[in-house]
C-alpha cells in the first residue's frame, strides 16, 4: 500500500511535469505568434498545441481538486 504522503508527492511531481509541458507549449505558441506568416504545417501545429495545452490545464485542475 502506498502512503498518503507518497501519493501526494507523486501528485506534485506529476503536476510539475504537466505545468512544465504546458509552459513549453506556451513558449512554442508564442514563437508561432511572432511569425508574420504561418505555413499550413505551422497552423496545424498551432491548433494541436492549443488542444494539448487545454488538456494539460484540465489535468492540472483535476490534480488541484483531488489534492484539496
């Protein structure tokens, strides 16, 4: 059986990993925003990154609720 402390510690690590990924996606989106023109591939990437960011945000919110 895993102790509550270990579970919370793993949750925090997971939360940090999610936050790091979210920030990485935000950084790439900012790079794309600064470009004057996006190729079709970059437009597709931009859409995918936005979707991934939303999923990560939902996962982080879930962790916050569970940890409260």
